[in-house]
C-alpha cells in the first residue's frame, strides 16, 4: 500500500530496491500487472489528477498555515462562508451496517462500470474496505423509507498529519473522499452531507480528487483547488491516456 523510506536513508537509491522486491512478491503470487499512484511525475502517467480542499475548520487551517485568509476577507466572514448545517439533511441517511453489504456492492459495481479504470469489488472486498472503522474509514447509506432499499452511499477515509512544532494543534485531521454513489439524490446534496458528517467527527479539512463524478460538486460546495497533483500509473499494461473523469479508482 505505502512505500516509505526513512528520512535518513533517502537519496540512496533504496526505493528501486523496495519496488523490485514488491514486484517479485507479486510475481510469485501470479500477479504481473499493477496500478499505483505518486505525487511525482515518472514515465509515464496514465492520468494526472488534481487535489481539491474544503475547509471544515478554517480558523485552525489558517492558524497552522494550511490555508490563508483571502484578500479583503476577515476571519468572521471566512467562518460564515464555510459554515455547514448542524446535521445531515438527506432523509434516510444512516451509517452502513453489515446487512447492507450485498446491496451496497451491487450499486457500487453498477456505478463504477462507467469509468475506464476502476476496481471490481466483491462482497468480501466491500466488507473489508467500507464497513466503518473509527479513525480509518467511514461509510453511510441512504435507505428508502418505504421499500427499505439502499439507493445511495457516501464514504470517506481518515489520513491525519502531524503538525511539527505546534503545541496548540499537534495534528491536522484530514478526511478524503472515497467512493460515492448518487442514484436518487443530487451529488451536491450527498457530498454536503459527507462534509457535515466529517465536521461532526472533528475533521479539519475534506479533500477530494477531480476523479469519478467529483468535478460536478467541487465548485458548488466551496472546494478550493490545491497545489498537489496525483499521478496514476499502470505497471506492465499499455493503454491510452485518460482524463480525470475516466478514473474510477481511489487507492486507500
């Protein structure tokens, strides 16, 4: 999942050694293709995607230097701009349960089938990756009050960062958009509820890539464009370049 090298051991060509060993371990299991992402531009990305950020706790984000006050904006006006409702607005929205796995797997598979690069989750995969685990991943579904059918879902995962040298705020709590399926509701309304839920869980910022159907809601929900890019790569597989909206794969 992650490939990490200690700061003291960087610039010593250790990464190629680790990558070679990962490749060997995959090959002995009969796996000869792979997908991976990186912030760095290597030969050759299949797609280049952009990060967007939505402030949930703008005061903290500004004080730690993650973001800054816009020109002619005061802190009070900034807090008002990013204020969210106190509770989710969609009727029938609730936390996912184990009994929802078959229905959620079906609606997610149907949704992802329209993207050129996507994962095919089975029920065991869904249970592992999506059932809520505190501090790791959070998933919610929309249940029709009449038929009790699962119609829509949203999910996000946690990736906190240590803030070095800040005694008041030692950690930045970031939520990242995972997979979202809007069948009977508007994507903007669905992700607005994701923002509200993340805020309730004390996250400071909500991040999303311009992949999947995300682009249609970024502007309306006050996401700001980030300076970070994420490159998608395929190993041992040749295909044409893709646009961000062709990508239906989020690597957690």
